[in-house]
């Protein structure tokens, strides 16, 4: 019995990747718990399993027994707890990495994925829309989170997280893995479109070309993994006008005007580029705004020209009004100055008075 117990424990240790000593300690702890339940918690009981022959020994100050009933549910619980610790430690260290797995099945729209040493969950809200899998399908995913619950350790996967794109490109583009090309930002509407901004630390390396690859091989590998999701690769730059124009790819941009205070941009495109710049249901401009951090308004060239003519007319009218008002104020000021000058001159003119001793008639004739 003892050697069979050791054999079972060693087998469990190999399969689960748990140290045999940990399992033996768990069994001893379970046996001790069972013994105290039977004989009383106050009893000074010791339980020991011989590491060589597997014999179980339980000792009490009052009573010695040769055989102790094996409470299997307690043993299994201790083994599971040890297994959970191993899983939590290993996969917590891999959080944020790309992992490979095999679909085991689906439960309540969540996929169960075999990662080898443990099972993971791909929740419904972390699945790319319209993607379906069958049992046995291989899958790549982003290891999003590892969390401990009262019942087990849950490893949560994601295929919708923006960092899933980052990890896919790291796997396909050596320049990214080697930190020569840097991913400055990723925005995404899973299943439809992704925009990724890249920059190079080496002037000799074109960051966009590195991500695209020879004849598009690198980016196409990522697109295949995403089941056809469109990917726009954009050269990052500190020039906001250029960056906004590039972010609206594939549309061709004519003009970009910025309001730095409001952090908003007015983008002018040719009329035949307007729908492309905006995108279906506004998707292209929405993603561009998220990527650049600017509020973006798009207008067609003809509408912009009409508005420009109206603005010019309004500007000219405003200038003419200002000139008229200035002229009126100038005329008023000149009139006031002339009146003041005349009044001053009248005050300065000498008064004529009759000579002393002259009669009224002389003064009158004189």
C-alpha cells in the first residue's frame, strides 16, 4: 500500500509539474485534518509518511494507531491547491505574451482552450466578431489575465485586445522584436480594421516597409491570423498635420488645418475621396482620431471652396464696415476739431470800443 501511494504521488508530480515533496506534505496535512476530526482538535496528533516505503504513521500522546482512514477529498484538494499555485506562478509570468492553444470546446459562448499545462478561457467579449472554432482547432491569443478564485486559477485569453496586434507583429517582424522599429500606437475595431503607427530608431530602416515585408508577406501573415481584418500601417511623426493626413490612409488628403487650443483639425479632401476618408459608418476617421489624439472634421474640396468664398465675402464686408466706421469716426473727429478751432479763434479776436470823449453820433459815424 505504501509503495503504491508513493508511486501514485510520483506520477501526479510528473504529470502536474509539482514537486513530490509538496504532494507528500499535502497528503500528510490531509491525514492530520482527518485524524483531528475523528479524535478531536485538541489532541496532539502527528502524521508522517515515510519517504522511502510510503508507510503512513499517525501518533498521539494518548493513543497510537497503525492505520488511518484516507480522506481522499482532502488529499485531492491539497493537490489541486498546489497545482493552482504552479499554474498561477507560471502563467502570471507570461501575462501579456502570445500563447498557442487547442480548442477543447465551447461553454456559454466561451471557448475552453488547452494550453498544455492548464486550460484557459477565451470569453465571448474577447473573441473577434464572426470568428468560430471547432474542437481541435489551433488558436493564437493574447494572455490577458491570470486570476485566482476560490475554486481554481483562471487564465483569460483575448483576441480583441490591441496588444494582440503588437505581439503578432513582434512575431513576424524581427526589427520590432529587436527594438529597431517601435510601435507607437495601435487602435482597432476587431474584425474590421486596425491602424498601427510605427517609427524607426535607425534612419536606414523604413518602419512601414519593415512591417509590410517583401511583397507584403509580413503584414499578410498577420491579416491571415486575424481572418482578413484590414490593417493600415502608418509612419509616426511629430508633425501633427502630416500624422493626421497619414492616419486617414487610404484616403488622399489635400489640406489639414489645426486649432492647437481646441486640439481639433479640419481636413480637406477631394470630393471623390470624401467617403473613403470618412469610412463606412465613420470608421476610418474615428480610428484616425483615436490614433492621433485629435478631433478630426473632414470636408470635401468643393464645399470647402464654397465656404471659403462665403468667408472671403464676409471678411471683405467686415473690412468694409470697419473702414466705413473708421471714416465716420475720422470725419466726426475732423468736424469736432474744426469747430473747436473756430471757437478758439473767435475767443481770441479783439473787441472794438468807442474812443474816449467821442459823442454818440461821432462814434456812430466814425
